[in-house]
C-alpha cells in the first residue's frame, strides 16, 4: 500500500487540533481539505489559503472519490452526527479521529457500521486556546500520538494513520481504547478537574489570596483557563474512567487530611507524590522495532509494547 | 530613622531564599553577612565571595554590635532553636523572617520575648530547587513580599523590613499573620497537596499513562518535584488553615464526582474554576499611598488595604 501513504486527507472540524493538522499535513506534503460547521471558521481558514468548506456533503463526496483518510476532529458531542453523514457519503474511506476519548468513539463507529476502516487516534497536544486563530503547524512536533490497536484493526488504514502522525512530527503510542481512556483520565482529565478545584479555592480567598499567588498557583490552575465547554467536552465523555480516578484521588486526599489532622504529617502523600513525579521525569520512551503489522498477533504485540512505554518512531 | 534604612542585615540560613537574599542585598548595597548550620553550605557561599559562617554566636554577636536587621531564613522546624539563640545574643536587634507560615513564627517570637522588634515577612518566590547552588539575586524581582502588620508592630523595624523587600525588587503586601496563613493555604500549600496527589495518580497508571502525559500533567505536578522534607516543612506548620482548605476542596471534588456520576456533568465545577482563574488573571494590584506609618490606626489601615489587593511600591 506504499502508494497510499501520502494519499489525501480530509479533516472534519478546523479548531485548534483539526486546523493545526491541516497546517501540519500541508507542510508534510499531503493533499488536504477540510470542513467546518461554522462558515465563519471555514472562511478564516480559507483566508489563510486552506481549502475548507462548510458543506459537509461536498467534503465527504470528494473524500469518497479520492480514497482520502477522513479525520474526525470535533468534540465528542458532535461525533455521532458526523459519523452518520460519513456512513451515508463516504463509508469506504479510511477513518480516524483526534477526539480525547476513544471508547465512546469506537462504540459510535461500530453503531454506524464504519469499524472495518477505522483506527482511533489522539494526539496528546493542545493549548488553552481554541479555534482556527490558535492553529499552528508545529503543534504535534515531538508530541505523543496515541493510535488504536483494538481487535479487528486492519493494517492498511492503520498504516495511513501512523504515517500521518509521524509526518506531523509525533511519535506513536499503540494502545487499545479502554486502556487509553483509563490512562488519559489520570494524566489529562484529572489535571483539568484539580486545576478547576484549585482555582475555585484560590478565588475563595479573595484579592489577598490571589495577590499573594505565585508560580505554584499559576501553573496549577493554567488549564482552568480553557473554555468551559471544551473542558466538559473533553472530560465528560470519559465518565467511567474519570469517576474511578476521582474516587482514588478523593481517597488519597482524605488520607492526607486525616494524617495531617491526627499526626500533623503529610509524609505519605508527599513521599508518594515525589516518587511519582520522579517516575514521570525519568520515564524513557523506547522504540518498538520488532513488530511487523499484519503478522500473527501484531495488534496484541503492539498493545503490550505500548503498555511498557514503547513508541513507534518510524512506519514499521 | 532614615540613617537605619541601609543598616546591615544578618541572614540566618543560606538556602534558596536566604542565600538569594544575601545576593540581592549585596546588589542593593547592603552590608551583609550570613550564618549556615552546615559548614559545607557556608563554604559554598564563601567560595562565591559571601561572608557566611557556621558559627551562629559569632554572626549574632556581630549583629548586636551593629544593630543589623536579623533575617530568619530556615524552615519552620529549625526556627525555635534560632530564636532561643537570638534571645541570648542579639535580643535588641530588629528581626524578621522569610518562613512560609506566619502564625507559628509569631507565637514563637512571643515565647522568646522578641516581639517588640519583630516584623514577619514572606517573599512569595521560590523554585523547586534548594540550597546555595540554586540561589540567584533576581529571585525577588517583581515578586510579592508579605510583611506583617500585626497588632503591636513597631514602626522602626517595620520600615527596615519593607525597605529591604522593596530594594530586592518586590512589592509589599501588608497582612496579619492569621490572614496570611489562611491565604497561603489556598494559593501555595493546596497547590503542593494537589500536585502530589496528581503525581500519585499519574504514576499509578504506569509507563503507558506517564508516556501519554503532556502539558497539563507536567504543569500540574511541577511542584511535586520539590524535596519532600521541604514540602512538609512548608505545609505542615500551617496545619489548621490547610485542613480547612482541604476540607473545602474535598467537598468541591466530591460534589463534582456526584454530578459526573449522576448527571454526566462537570458544569458547576468547570464554570466556577474558569471564573476563579479569570479572577486571578485579571486581579489588579493597586498602590497604597494614603497610609502614614506611625499615625493613628496605621496597622489596621494597611491590613484592610492589603485585603483589598493593595501593595506598597515605595517606602511610605
């Protein structure tokens, strides 16, 4: 399928992630076009020289004609509607997405009969800005891009998605949907929840507390500056995994509260937290080089490698 | 007391804050010397040209002879011992501190009979590094420096402390001990506690979760990289205020958990958090210009101004 590797891409949704993807794909030499629901957003993209329409059927018809890789780049609440239209106008195109949660997208893809050519994706990149104005082609440079290796994944669309991620400058972490969702609950959705709670607490202290706030508060609340609708669209679809992580965190914080109250000590929490941060700082990615897509058990082999910190740095 | 304004300073403890203060005071033209408990630390400072000894009595005797402003710059657990020695060798020197909590220091100062010339201080500056090697003179530049206006504060030492803070490049927030401690519980100690809890949760996800972690996790756990002993020495002495804030935060997070579980919604938390971060970003400091130290009710007038976001940008 080498001839397909730089086949065109069609990006649905031209906000921060989708728009930056159009820019990065252009820089990497991909023919590409996009769709945006709001004509204002589409016009802003066109003003910068990108081929973006607010006519979804037109974008999808063109994708079907040229076997483009379709990239769903809208928040979770808008995914179902898009998949329905894709099923009607471009059901045989390879399909991926950049949505922050994978289980619910995979389920929706199955409901719409699109599973055979679907491979989930999630670039771990973003800023607290949103919309076309915030897009830039280097957003994915040196980032990690989760790519699905769920049971039944086909090699051809999988290679197209991996190739796109690599061409945008990312490394690829192979992961199945449920494990992705549990992991991002810990390292992406919980940070949002804690940042919001910290911002609430600081503001409750009024001008004196906010005036005394320095680096720890500034960094700890940074992502609370993200648009509320976007935070909700990121976190709420991952309800089950986030609830589990929130319960764990309430347990950890309650134990710290008890220890501080009864013994004046935060030793257990602080020691464990410092160890955790050290694990994060010293975590080493290693390149997966021994798995050949399509061979026996390739999906499971990639899944296990991803769990152990392995990444793909080139197309296997 | 204008002649005293650049009178010498004697800094007890030459870690990140105390050592950086020696550097900043030197840059501002103050005669200064320091004490450090470990001879290794003192030697490191001397190697950089600073007059630092590990002989506490010698440092204090010199302070008493020259009416130096003594700055206590050790973690809370070491404060009591230092104050006992100050009471023995330099009881009439003006006295301040840079400890992260003010109520316990004020109480200890009273126990040692040193209250008449004491003014509490707390520069809101730091990094996750510690020790002499981490010191630099610009640490306090554009920072906020809390200075005590507790009942019974005398004008002369108060002016010396304010002048030092201003000469180091900070603005001064006037605040009483109890209100300071409640405020920093919200904007300094809670950020530490939440960062530790987030780091614990991330590490629990293993190499996969840590490998997918991006900006929100990195920023949210940054201060969990601080040495555990230092975090405990900062947070634990503020037990009462931190317990209150932790209870509030457990309530906020439990409500968010309930809402997510029962309604699939994080709306209340996310809206309130976004509002709080906006309050922080748009908080405006204003200069206090209408209070003359020593006049009737000057301490209360400064306290009220500090509560409302007022700062001193020059010596009144």
